[in-house]
C-alpha cells in the first residue's frame, strides 16, 4: 500500500552506458512527468563514460555519474582488473547516494551502469523495479531480480523472477512517428512513388552490414525505384566508399531515426531491444541481423520475437553478403502490400512506458500527492 509520507518523493533511475539501456528509462521518466511527477524529483545514476552523460541532461533530468566501465568476463587482464576496481568504487558511491537521496523507488535498467544505485536499493531495502529490454535478461538483471519487487520484461521467458510482460518502453516520438510518414517524406524529398529501405547499425554502425551494402553498389544502382537510406555510423564513416548512385543516401548518424523509419517501407538492422520495440510499434517489416556473440545471445532472442509474429526475418551475420542482402530486399519489396498489412495489423504492443510507470507507482514507498494515477495503464 502506498504511503504519502514525504512532500517530495524521489525516483532514482539506474543505468545507461548504451542508448539501448538508457532510452527506456528516459521514456518511463517522461511518462511519469506527463502524469505529474515533478521532473526535478526524477534522478538518474549512471556511468560518466556512457551516453547518459549527454542524453540525460538534454532531457532535463539530474544525473549522478561514477567512474568505471564493463569488463570482459571471458578473459583475465590488467584492464579488466582496473575496470573491476573502478566499478567497486562506483558501487560504494552508489550505495552512499541511495542513503543520501532516500528514494521512494529505484528503477534498474540493467548493464554495469545500473549496479551502484541498484545495490544501494537492495542494501537499504528500497523498492527495486527491474526493466529488462531484451528477450534474454542481462547478467546484471539476473543478479538483482531476486531482490526486486517486479521485473518488467518485453516478453515472458527472459529468465527473471516475478516477470510482468509490459513491452519495451520507447520514446514518445516513436509513437508520434507512426503518423508522420507523409510529412517526413515531404521533408526529406522522398516521393511516395519510390520504396525506401532504411539500413542502420547503431551509433557506431555495423561493419559487416556496411560492407555488404557497399559491395552491392552495382545492384543498388540497378534499382532506381528504390531509395537506399544508409546510416553508416561513426566507426566506418571515414572509410566509406564513394557510391555515385542517385538512389543511395549515406549519413553518419540520424538524430531523427524514428521518423525516418516511419517513412520507410523496409528496414535492415541489428536486433537490440529498443530497436526491435521501435520497429514493432512503427509496424515496419524488417530483416534482422543479430550481433554475433551478444551476451546471453539476447539479439537472436529479440529477433525471434518479431519473426514469431511475422514482421521480421532473421539473417545470421555469417551469411550476410551483398547477394543475400539484395535477395532479401527484393523479396520484401515484392511482397503484396495487403499481405504485409495483414501481417502487422494488431501486432502493435501497448504503451510500455506507461505500463512500467504503473509498476513503479504501485511499488514505491511514496508518490507525489498530485500524481494522476489514471494516466497509467496500457493503451
């Protein structure tokens, strides 16, 4: 039962490191702010090396960071020892911060950046809520779930205890992008008469995917009615070849990727948790190329979620080349539009950010007196 004991209850959101971990936390925070939880009373804790260093302040939330980074459990090295020592110091800082802030609840986003505040919550007996982004749970969340009130998961079967299938929280602009197809196409100069294939591999990019695209430059030029929109990423940007085809557009990074995807007909990408959730909401047929050696094989499991409902097809990284790429593009774009529509109808999940927010409100020691409880629940 919720007890309104403090005038300003604090929610602490723990995690980051990568956008895949952080974005769901920002989505939940925005949902709570929209319902009346004061923005200044929602705080984040993460790593000073992660994307949260920029993204959290930009979103208008307070951020506390600690030194440290993840470590490779497959090898013993001096760098791993340094990372482990820094993480231990960070955990000490996180425990101290939880006692100082005295939050009403802690939301754990997984990853090494979530450990300090989450362990602090366990020690202080502060309600801990897990938010898992992938179909196979991270090591951090598997460690902490036994101490959590509940585990919010994209789909049942992640291996966590006390699972509640909420879907994976995504940014509000992803939901908005569903209705922006014509507006985005006009803005980008993409005629409705052409089909658009969006290819991307995250902020750093995916080298194997980039190489397959560049090796297919002749086949791309032979398909003038298809626009190939390629988000190359930071890692390979300087080494990209010159492709003179007018129907090929390369950018290093797309800050408005949800709208680009919402205006596309087909997507080719890795299978991170947030990516899969956004593709499902935007109802985009896709070819998923899971990252090899992803921890706990979570990208393969994520991809299988979309394959199961018929909106995605899986191609293993080892089988990826220019021939396989073009073959899958031709197959997807040649499918009957009505058939594609039937595949994705009624496959859009509920608003996961609201669902996770409801779990926080339900288990927090206290909530703001003016919080609108009716704002939560699935759409």
